[in-house]
C-alpha cells in the first residue's frame, strides 16, 4: 500500500465534524464507545483519534473528511430551519459528492473498528466483515474503486422525533453472523445515512440522489443533493411534524 514511515492519529469521525459539535466552547458529550464502559463524558477532538494510519494515507483521506463536514453542517442547518417558519419559506440547496460521502462512511466503519470504538457491552467489534475482499475495499476507499454490486451507502425512512436533538451524531454498527461489523448507521440529528458491506433488506434506498427536508404547512424545501456518476437515484424526504418518506 506504499505507506510512509510515520504513523499519525486518524479521526474515524472527522475532526471538523467533532469540532462542529462543540457547544459554548465545550467538547461534545460522548457515550456508548466500549472504552468508556457505560460512562458519558465530554471528550475533545484531539482525544477522539487513534494511531491507525500512516501520514500518507491519512492525508489521502482529507477530501472525504471535507465532504462529510460540509454534509453534516448542511443537514444540521436544514433541521434547525425546519423549526423556524420564517426560514422554511425559503428554498435552500447544498450539494455533495456521493462517492466521497460513501467512501467517508467506509472510512468511518473501518477506522472505528480499528480504533476499538465500536461495539457493545464493553467489548469492541474486532474488525469489518471477515469474508469481504479487503484489498478491493482498500481500492474503493483510496482510489474510488467499485464496491460489489448493491453494497455501499443507503438511506432509510424512519420516524422523525420533533423533540429530538437536532445537533447531534448517533452511530450504530451492524454486526454480521461472524461477529464482525457489516455496516453502520449514522444519525445526523434526525437524518439517517448508512453504509453496508452487503445488500440490506427492503426499505433501504441505495445511493440516494437527494435528502429533502420540509415541514408541514410550508411549500419550501431544504435539499441536500448527492451527486453520483450515474442517473436514476431515488430521494428520501424528512418532514418536520411528520415522518420520513
């Protein structure tokens, strides 16, 4: 893999996303990672990194971190706008590279496992799907190579809690029969995106073309367009005061 000799710390959840979660200058509250053993505590960005990549490969993932940071910022902003009738009378639009966002989710899944930050009951998930072609996954992560058919990024409709936290991140890994991580779901406030090393069941939208946020009683929309190199991608809509569709 042409590694450099210096090992650097990698943020499996990008540093720019963690820093966006700071409230009143205070680090975000973190819970659920195995090494916290059931405790919730504030942890700064510099402490949420692990020495899992060399300097060359760490820097090679920077464009993915930038794409994810812009995506998360737009989704949080759009959800805040959903609660403001004045802002919901204006259409808003943002665009992100679908391949970059998909590769970021793969990076998050693999990096979180390597850092020992995914798991339950105090036990970390040991690795990603054991029977997957890891060389092919590395090519997908670093070079934009093709994943197996039907694998990759998904979005799922799910109920929207109007009283839920808008400026938060929730991450859940999805384990396979071999006990390793086969995917993860990421809740950016109420909006859920997922990544799967496999083909999920019905109800999941593979590589959505847009995530649309609107509100009952308004005609405007906040649209996160997700650009892919091919046509024919479905959209998912999150309605404030209703459900995703």
